[in-house]
C-alpha cells in the first residue's frame, strides 16, 4: 500500500499545565475582600432604607389598601375661577353662586333660559374657587385674580372683558325679565 493512501495519526504533544502560574499577593486579596465587603454592606443599606421608606408610607400597616384610581369626570357646566376669562367663545355668561346651598335655583334657570349665549357656573363653595369671595365686589376686574364676589353674581364677558356685572338675585331677575 502506498503511503499517500494511509491515514496516519500523529500523537499530539502533551499540554503543559500550570506553565504560567500567577501568584496573587496578599495586598490584592485584601483589596478584593474589602471591595466585596463594601458592596455587600452598601446593598444591605439600600434595601434597609427602602424598607424604612415603605414602612413610613404605611405599606406594612394592617388594613392597608392600595389607593384606587378614580375616573376623571369632565363637567362642561361648572368651570374653575381661573378659567373665567379664558373661554373659547367671544360672548358668554358666568354665574357665581354657592351651589351647595341650592338657594338660587330660580335665578340659575332664569339665566339659562333667557341667555342666548353659553352660560357657565362657578361654584364658590369649592375650595379652589373661594379666593374670589369678599365683602365687596369688583366689577372692573381684568383677570381672575382681581375678581371679588360677595353675593350671587352674573357676569357677561365679551372678548375676554367684563361687559356686564350684576350682583344680587333681584337685580339679576330684573335684567333677564326685560
């Protein structure tokens, strides 16, 4: 048989082990130990602070209930005091009244029925609208922070300015019964 057709296997050289043996000095071992120890202590500290924060929020108290998300309701009839001068219409009425008492339903219906422009309501019983309550009225207000209301009031706003300022249920009835 010819040598070219023979499948010869040669023995592979032995692998040399531990040829490049690295010796770690004690300084490097100490530094490595201290870094690992600091990392573990830092992690435990962060977890402990997180648990303290959750405890302060009352998560672990008995009877804790997760807060529920309520749906937002948009009411186009009632507006906030700060948006009185910012409506998109050029001409509209705004009624300022304490709607918790419901004492002036007649006046509110009278304004709605006789006004040919949109009518908005500001409930002065709500905490966000109480800043306009005062002993005196200010019919010359230029913005919402200058508004002063002392009784049921109807304001007609034209082009972002007060066109008519009516205070008191009797005067409002006279104005809309003409």
